[in-house]
């Protein structure tokens, strides 16, 4: 294999029959100049497999300009690739950026453990968002996000983000990102949402496991998690880049704990 070759290209978290989600290049070895190999791959995200056995995998993740500490999308692509090679069991530990994240295969989709979610209602002036809103909550799993409900999916799709307004609202509520959501959605989605993070260095994310986990926590404390199942489908609706995420949750009296998030990762043509 030359330094410019990739073993596989994956489309991660894309809705069925729709071009969306994220594209990830998988390299089965982590040798040579990894940043140069990433730049040559022409993929927005590249994952290098440092080591792998039946119980776990160690990864390094790069964008075309720098190394990232971790990426859930990158991990899902690597897990799908290694599963296709017969390398992994149905449970594994993923090491990225010095952190270890448990993973499990569920219904043909890999899910990554996000952790226990805490969520509480918050009073905030939401008028700078320029959209009619319902309740607001601060939800956290490793970092706090402001989660705000809007009336319906149409309102969600029509929202135009303003980086300054969102940043000011995050600072006022001691949060790092904003999640807007509405019940239901296309493709049998239980909930639809969009995720924004100008304080994190991006205006809108097309597929955010952490922010979806925070939303699951809010649905838990408001008594709106599905009954009769521990799975929930979320449609992330960034314009032009839709994604579908799956959450597995363990209900708790004060919300949703032990949330896992993941979804489909399919090999695509080069």
C-alpha cells in the first residue's frame, strides 16, 4: 500500500437513501506522515488504526489541517471497517486522544457510550434566536449544552443561525453549544434537531453524538422517551447534510442515564 491509498471510504450516519452524514477515510496502518496522508486522501476526516484486536482498537484522527483528539464519526467508521474484517467482537473499547470509549454493536449499528446525562430546566431570554420557542434546558454529558424546543420541524428547518446571538446566549447560560429540537420527523424519527456551536469553533454540526445525547437527557427529564423500547431515532437536519442517529438509553427517575449514541456506517465508492 502506498502512502496515498486508503483501505476504505465510509459514509457515516447518513439517512437511508439520502446523501448525508459524514465521509470518513480509513487507513489500516498509522505509519509515515499521517498529516500528509490525510491531505492526500481528499476526505474531510481520516482515521488511522494504530492497533486492533478482538477487544479494542486504538485510533488517531485527522482533518486536512490538524490532528483531532477524537471523533465519534471516525470511530464508527473504523469499527464498521474492522467488523467487516472479522477483527472485533460485539463489544470493544475505542482509544482516541488518550480517552477510552466503550462501544457495542446493536442491531447492525455501532453505538458509543456517551455517559450519564444530567438535564435541568433553565430560564433564559431566548428572543435573540428570532424564533418561537417552548422550554429550555441545560443538559450535560462531559460539557453543557443549551437545549431549546421549537414548535415543529418546519420551524426547525426555517431557522437561520446567527453566530453572535448563539454565542451570547451560550455565555449567558454557561453552556458551550445550542440544540434546537422538535418532535417527530421524516423516516420514522422520534425527534428532529439541529446543533450549533460557535463557541466550539463551528456554526452548525451535521452529526453530533454528544449533543444528541444531551437531547436524550432532556427527553428523559420531561417524560418523553419512548416506552416499550430503550432505543430512539434522531434526525439531525443541518441544511444540505442530514444525518440519522440512534440512541440507546437506560431510564432513570430523574432522566436518562447511560446513553449510547451511534448509527449506520456504510462503505462507499472511492
